């Protein structure tokens, strides 16, 4: 599935704080912890728990969220399909970054081992 300019704009304007509780709910239902979620977010973005909380409190958009991030150089190793989109084929960088995060949260919720999620081997 190809992203549209409207889809990319919607992704850019989404508020991280509005999506974050869904991430927490998804992973906790599967027995994973908020600490593990933060570990995944920190691996992808460089944000520690206090920075994540500040971004939530400031109600930043995903555009701002990823502008402030130091994306992990191994992020391009995140591949596969999420929400009907093949991540490696998404041509809009911001939309691709949001889908990277979605994919990591999905892998965490599915019980994948942390070293696999963090692409360490």
C-alpha cells in the first residue's frame, strides 16, 4: 500500500501523547512493561524516560518528536508490514519513522526477545 500526501500530513500532525497510552495498553495486555517500552523508544530515538515524559507533557506532534530524535543508525533494519504498509517501501521519512516505532511496539507486544527488537544480532 502506498502512502498519500494526506496520510503523511495526518501522521505528522498526530500528537505523541495521544498515541502513547495505546502503546502502553497494547504491551501491558501482553505482559510487557512500560520500562521495556521506554527501552524500545530510547533505542529508536535516544529519548530517556524523563524526555519521553516531557514530550508527552508538551503534547508534541510526531513531526516535532522525530525532529528532536537522534534516530538509531540501525533503524533501517526495521522491516516488515505494519498497518498495511511495508515499512521499507514508505517514501516519506517521517511516516516511515512513525511506522518504525509502531513496528517496535508491535514486536514488543508479540513477545519478541528484546535483543531481536533492538536489532543487536
